C-alpha cells in the first residue's frame, strides 16, 4: 500500500538521523523491509487495527502528548529501547496529520462526508503517485530549530499550505482535462501535483524526525485531553515495557491479537464512518464525541484555513464551486 510506504519512509528518515540511537539501531532493517521489521510493524499497526479516530484531529495531538509522557518516563530510566519502540508507534499518528496526501482532502470535507468509494477515488491516485518519488527522493539533513512543539506547529502549518496547493492543482487539472462534470469517475493528470507532494514528503520527514530527536527530551507539551485517549485502542502499548511490546506485535499470532484489539475497539474497517449498525454502542458514542470535537476544530482552530464541511455528500463527481487556474 502506498500509505504504508509513506509511513515507513518517514520512519526510516527519523531513525537514520536520530542522534541517540545505538549504531545498530536495535536491528532496524530499513523501510523496504516492511512488516518483517518490528519498528516498521509498529508504525503500521494503527492502520492494521483501523483505529482511525485517533489518527486524525482532534484526537491525534492528545495521542502524541500522552505517548510522549509515557516514553519520557522510560527515557529518564535510561530505557532507550522502550523509547524507540514507542516512538515507532507514535510516529504513525504524527505522520498522518502532517501528510499532504491527507491534508488536501480536508479541503473537500471530513471522511464521513464522502459516499462509499468516493474517498478512495480522490485519495488513492494521489497517494499512489507519491510512492514513485520515494526511492530517489533526497531529503536534506535535518537541523535543530526550536523545541518539538514549535517544530510540530510549523510542520502542521506547512502541511495545510501544501495541502491547499495540491487541492487547487488537482481540481484545476480536472477542469482542464474535463471542463464539465460527467457521470464518469475521472482522475485528471496529476503531474501538476508533483512539486507540492515532494515538499510534503520532506516536511513530514522533518516532523517525524523532530518527534524522535526533540520530543523525548522536551518539556513543552501539545494540548492534551484525557478523554481523547480514554478508549485509544493501542494505549496499553504505550504503558508497556519493550519486552511486552515486542511480544504483543510479534508476527506469530498477530492476526488474533489484532482481532482482539478490534473487538475491544468496537469496529473494524471503515464501519465507524459508514456503518454504525456494525459498531458497538460504545464505539458509536466515541465517534459522536469525536465528530463534535472535529466540527469545533474545523470551525475554530482551522477558521480561515479550511472551508466548512459540505452540505451535500461528496461523490466521485464532486468539484469545488471555485477552481483556481494552474
């Protein structure tokens, strides 16, 4: 999957440039090793479990803040292996909210606003194209500039600037390719997005590296709401030792453990956005709380950046009311 490669690439960058890891990086094998490597497996675990609510605003900052609190305790004890394993998991949540392959879609609406199949129609071709850049993309050496929270805010602001550029370029290309909407689901030429997507990959790499390099030793914190992480599916891993984490995510029996996590979570797949009748009552209540907070986040924190959610469902034929020329 393209999204997996993007996560693994950013993790690889962070681990290769992290100053406090031992030379052998506890056997880390690089981003191309995929799930056979435990660090890679941890950074992919949220998508394997489908804990979507905690991967997005407004819950993701609380997840990151809580994770940092836990691993800073490990750091103070000198347990850097536990720190590294937890950072591999935590990297997913940070990467998801600064990845331009996600931020550009926020300018359309929330995931729940897309009818079944429409989200993939817009998301997949754009993200799949990004994987073409990864093998040859050169990301500059990171530079320490401020604490983690300052870097996080800068990276987030840039992610939405680039997301808007991708949004504009996508629909301008679509307008040029097919000036009038049709019943056919059309994906336009995507070359015009390449510059912004490459910048987005670099921005995300810097953010994940800052989590590893600056987050572990910093004292400043992101906004935190205890209730945001009360039902976070993978929260117990953040409260575990390195040996316990490795045992929980070993390949043998992982499918059964994922099923257990999903049973406790109360949904799997996209049911939490599409089919509440297949979710537990507690999961639906969690979603309702999340959506209320997300609406508030869009209206207040993102005012002047993101438009209001659309008044009608987003289909594969959806287009914005205004299209900026390329």
